[in-house]
C-alpha cells in the first residue's frame, strides 16, 4: 500500500490483487485523436481522454495551432477543428516528456506554410529524431535538429512536401504516424511499408475522421490534400496502464482481477499472448469493435513460468517490456528478452534501469546489448530504487515490490502522472486484502485510539497497523485455546503462526526436500508460493493452489516442524507474511516469537507455560503423536527467534488455571495497559 504524500512510493508487501479496475484513457489514442480533431473540420467530442502530463502537452500544442479545446468534464473535451488551416504558433511548442507528441506533430508542421520550433524536457531532448528527419527530408521538409547528433529541439521551416514511397527501416508506430500525417499535407501520394506491423491507432483514427480506405496492396497510402471530418470518439482505457495490474494479478496466486473498458486492439495486446505462454489464466471479452475494440479482461493468479520474448513479438509489447521483466522475476525459471535495443532510447535506458533495479530486489539478471536474461522465482528482498524519471519503470517496480520481504521505496514517482494519474489510488484499492468493512467495524468497536495507532504505525514496517495481542509459549500450554477465546471476546481475528511453519514443513516434505540440509531448504523455500490473509476473523493459508489445512497436524509435520522453523530462510520468508496480517485486522496472534520478533513493539504480550507432564498428557488426550518436549527444546535452542518470553511479557502458568480464568486475567492486563474495552 503506497504512501501517496510525497513523490516516492512506500510499498508494503501484499501478494494478492483483488477487485475491479478501470484504467485512464489510452495515451496513444488520446494524442492522435487530439491532433486529428485539430486538423478536421467541425467539432469532435472526445470522451475518456487521458489527462496525464503528456496528453496535456498535446492539448496545449493543439491550442497553439489554433484549435479551440474545452473540457466538458474531467475526461471529455470538445475540439473545434481548423479544417487543415493551422495558425503559426507564437512560441516554441513544448512537448514535455512526450516522444509521441514531438514525432507526430513534426509530421504535421513539416508541411505548413510557417515555421515552428519543438522543444522538450531533458529526457525527450536525448531521444533520437533522425528516424523521422530522414524520411521527412526526403519529402522535402526543412528541419534543423539543434541538439547534437540530430537531437531536439527541432526547428521546422515550413515548406511544400511531396509524397514518397518509403519502407520503414525499423518498426515504429511513431515514425509511421508522423509520415502519414505529413502525407496529408504533401502533394501526391505517400506510400509506407512497415517491416513488422506496429500499433495501428493512427490508421483507425484516420478512418474514423473520414479518410477511407488507406490500405493498398500491403502498403499504407495517404493522398495529400484530403479533408478530415470532426467526429465524436470514446477513448478506451489504456492497455499499457492495465498491463501493470494484469501482470500482478496473473503472477500472484489467489488473485482475481477484472479490468473494465480497456482497449483490446490486437496490435496492443501482445502481452496477453506472452502471459498465456507463461501459464496465466486470462479471459478476454470484447464489447465493442467500433474504431477501437475494447472490453473486459478477467485474470486469475497462477504461478507463472519463464519464457522467451524476441523478434517480431518485441514490437507488439514495446511499452510492456518493463512489466514483462517483472513478470519474469516473479515466474519460475528463466525469462529471456532479446531484440529489444529500442528500449535503450525510451523515457530512460530501460534495459539498464531494469537490470539495476531487479538486482536491487535480489533478482539475478544479466544485461545484454539488446535484452535481459532474468532468473525468476527467487525470494525478493525489500529495496529502495529509482524510477530514472520513467513512469513505466516506476509502476513496474511498484508491482515487484509487492512480493518483497518488507517495505520498499520507489523514488521519484511524479513521472507516473504522465500516463497514469490515479495510479496510487488504484494501487491502494487493488492490493489491500482487507475484507470490506473490517477496518471500519474494528475502528467503531475499539475507538479512535486504534485509528491513530494504525496511522502512526505506517511509518514503521515492524509495527502493527491494528493492535496485536501476542500470545507466545510452549507446546500444549494452551495458546490456541486461550487465544481463540480471547479473540472471540475482543472481536479480534485469531491467528496461529504455528500453522505457517507447519504448512511450510508439509510442502517441503511433499516436495521431497531433504530438510536436514538447510541450503536445500533455503533454495526450495523461494519456490514455494505461500500466502495468507484474514477472512471471517480467521487466518487462511494457501500454498500455490492448495489448502494445506488438513495435513498440518500429521505426525511427520509434528516431527519436523521445529527443525524447519530453525532455518533462517524459512523465518525470513514467513516474517513479512505475519506482519502484513496486522494491516488487515486487529489480531490475537499466537506462536513462539510474536512478542520478541514479529511484533516487538506491541504492549500486549503474554507467555504461557505449564508443567511438562501436564502438557504431554494434554496432547495425548488430543490423540496426537507429538514429541512436544523435544520440539520445545529445539525451539528454545535455535539461534534465530528462540522460544523465550519477551522481557515485557506477562508470564502465565496454565497448569492449574482454567481457560476462562486465564482469559479474564489477560483482559484485566489489557485494560490496565490502556486497551479501550467496552
Ligand atoms: N488451561 C487449561 N487447562 C486444561 N486444559 C487445557 C488448558 N488450556 C488448553 N488445554 C487443553 O490442552 C490441549 C492443548 O491446548 P492448545 O490450546 O492446543 O495448546 P497449544 O496451542 O499451546 O499447543 C487442548 O486439548 C486444550 O483443550
Ligand atoms: N511463531 C512461531 C510459531 C511456531 N513456530 C514453530 O512451529 C512449531 C509448531 O507451532 P504450533 O504453534 O503449531 O505448535 P503447538 O504449540 O500448537 O504444538 C513450533 O514448535 C515451532 O517450531 C515458530 O518457530 N514460531
């Protein structure tokens, strides 16, 4: 859950995505629709417009060329077009961070009877423009790139263009669109051939605004001088923004996500094909095919496996490669991305940024000149990483951070607004696994004290958001019985942490891992997809698709659990899972190290113990095979988080005290320590 107050995001781990999301309008379509509506005659009402920084720059640019643009509501604009007769802009047009704007508008401006200048921010000023300048000059354009090596700013001297036959040397929808727009103002016919098909929004929108047909013999054809006609348009949600949620939901088992009103243009949805190959479950329902297809996606979480992404496929997923790299890190096995050197000249050098940040999270990665080799499935450590000023890097690592073992920080996240205003809000609602109403109900029950506690404790990952009563103690001392009754009386959630260690033990035994070898266990643990959450006041656990509950008290689990619990990799893995529960509900949590390690700052700590013979007899009566005194000894002697009372715990001997008496005693202590009990 991110802290939205600053230009960095603090991400708490949470390995489940649940809910329904509608992402902001498509960036590519918004840019193009604004530009074409400006060129058209008459009015166009564009709804679903993205109002991120990049598209606001396009609105300002269109206004500078004389279009009248009025916001009718937050995401609908009315554009009064110029019917091709643009005004000369009084000042340089600032394209901000947007490569799309600079490259597309350069195509329009090249054929005008006036001069103009295009400038951009530091990142845009480093992005290559030769790819548009070469063919535009062939068409007769006179453009000076003022930066070194044909970089922006671009000084465009108006001239009369003529059509050309041009085969694009590299797949680029921006170059294609630039030349199509230039072709509108050129004499004769402009014919383009792409090496590989790229996103076809410009072609679809040209048709929408009345230019038909533009495909001829495998070539894209525009005739100079044609008029465009204003037309209303609904802009669907941006698939590239939805991609962050799609990958997160696909990669975290137990997730369930619906993405509504999202653009499903097949030239954009290559990511889905790749995710299916990685083992994802995705259902696509197209609801409209007019101009731009859109509809709903339903995604269910699975354990993904690595894949290879290369060749022609790269052009289809160029914007999604950052989040695909994250998918690779979350998947089992190797993911190889090749033929993607284009990523080095995006908003950042995305290959370098990805490699750097993946390593910070503990993902083994090799950076190649044209790609990455990512070894997925390793446990992730919390990290503090940079966005490199790149919105897609920032959002991709916000998703990866959900799987880390503690709170991570993504620095410099203001750039997210370029494509996804409202990202933090959606992040908050999709990643919190609270049961609706729980928090509110708990606040009502226990008063504003806890609301304050919850807020303050956000600053410290080791601290609970909701209050935690810690019950530690020896085996069969009565922890479960007492904690369950106490939780019932307080209306808190009951939570046994022993079951997490038991579930891990069961899975390791099932996988045939030699648990006496802690290195093998450490390696295996990283591959075990375990998650837990609170549902109906109870702790729920899932290991991949399996519910381990029926096996947790098997004799082999009893016999091995203390050994497994002594292995540091296991404790490291389970610690954040236990801590995150306190962000879901007030807890009575029982175990061995709750007061000492898991929630050392809670003031409510109790340690139960009883005569060993009595405890043995209690277990025998339960009909279980359990060498509990041996377990106690192992638990006491281990180096990490040994069984011992916290220095500030209340120690209770349960040998001759009834459960009811124990609960009453605990309630008295809680009251004395300031808990607000009715
Ligand atoms: N104070 C108590 N007096 C007598 N029996 C108890 C008491 N507390 C628990 N028991 C019984 O002892 C057994 C083990 O208790 P349990 O709560 O499962 O212990 P733990 O969780 O510490 O292993 C259960 O059968 C329970 O009913
Ligand atoms: N917080 C915890 C909880 C359990 N454990 C381990 O998990 C084992 C089983 O815990 P449990 O709570 O289910 O055991 P019982 O007391 O119910 O027999 C313990 O013996 C410990 O080895 C731990 O190390 N730390």
